[in-house]
C-alpha cells in the first residue's frame, strides 16, 4: 500500500518529574515530527494531498509549538499557572510524562481521530526519536492548554 510522509518542526519545553538526570529540570528541544500515512489511492492518485496532511498536522502541532509540556501532577504546573497570569506563557499538561514516546503517541492518536492511520516519528533531537504506530495503547490527548 502506498505511503506519504511530511515532516514539521515543533520547538517545545518539558521536564520529566521522576527522571534521575538532566531531564528532571525544565529544558527545551527543537523537535521534529515525521508523519507517514498509508492508504489506498484516491481518485486523484494520492493517499492524501501533502497540503491537506500538513494542515491537519499543523492543527495538532500548533498546540505544542513553543509550549511547556508537563505532566498534570507536576508541582511546576501550579507555579507556571500563576506566572502565566503576568508573563507570556503557553503551558500544556498531559496525564502522562511528556516523553518523546508519549508525544509521538499523542500525535498519532490525534491523526487517527481525524481518520488518518499513520506512523509518527518524534525526534527529540536530530539523532534520537520515538515512534508510534497502530492503536494498541489507550488514546492520549492534551488535558489542558493554558
């Protein structure tokens, strides 16, 4: 079955509460998202128009773009909510740790909800990525965007 792919950048920040290394502190990444969509060809001979795929992916990534991603139980959430009332801040909370694996799954679930059955590679750095495909895990969605 044919596949098409688009890639988009998404700068974001996060921290991992239970991490024993550097990721326990607030820090940022210039993430790269590669989406591979597989399906039958439509009447125009395409799986999906690249523009349409970019539009849907942008809808998802706009929520993450220049945002601080934190697990909703993280103590920093309340601190940043308070700071956000006086400083420009985009805070996104998740029910799970904001790891590359969970972010990839969340993007895949968003696309799946739009009827696009895809494989998502989320590059936290240019050398390291997590991949999500299929629908075996429970769906992940953002719980809050401030």
